């Protein structure tokens, strides 16, 4: 399978509803807010777009297959990446992280210690484990 993927900034309410659906179906992987997001909560998030958050829709063959969220907080860029389950293990996550690394000089991810696929992909994309906090690990990438 050729991995020609594109990234577009999430702009429309349809993009945000897609993000909501995908996020809600992957709550067990989230290390922070694991609450179900309802329609009106997502609508409010869409209408009050925060300047410190950028969301990119990942597109493969004209189909949305995931999203990349970057949240700027102080001098760090926190990365959240979700790929639809049927598109996992094809290298889309790795390509998405490389895309983020080109755009941002530093990235931080918080990952559960039992989320082996996520830990492996971060290791393969030059992230370094910085610390362990209970059942979570903090991984960072900094351009040299």
C-alpha cells in the first residue's frame, strides 16, 4: 500500500464531528480527559477554537483516516495522534509523526505504559523517554 497521505487543518464542523467520533471511539488510549464528548461540547469546541490548538485531518486516498492534534502549552507542543483502527499498522502514524516533526521544533507525548504500539512508534521516530509517572510515560522530541 502506498502511503501518500495529506494533512489539512480541521476547519469545518464536519471535520470536528469526525474528530469527535474518532476520539470517542479511542477513549481508553487517552491519558488526560477520557470523558465522552457530546455533540454540543464538540460544537462549543468548534465555535471557540483556541489559538494554542491546531488539528490536522489525515487523509489517504481522499478519505479521512485520523487526526493529529498539537496543543501549545508554554514552550512545549503536546502531540495527540489517532488513526482509525482499520488503518493502523500500515505506517500512517509514523508518517504523521514525521510530518509533525517537520512543523514543530519540539514535541511531547504522554503515553500509557501498556500502549506498546504508541511507545514503539515514538521510539522509532526519535522521541526519547524522559520520565515515568505511574502508568504513564513522558516522551519528547527536540530537533537538534
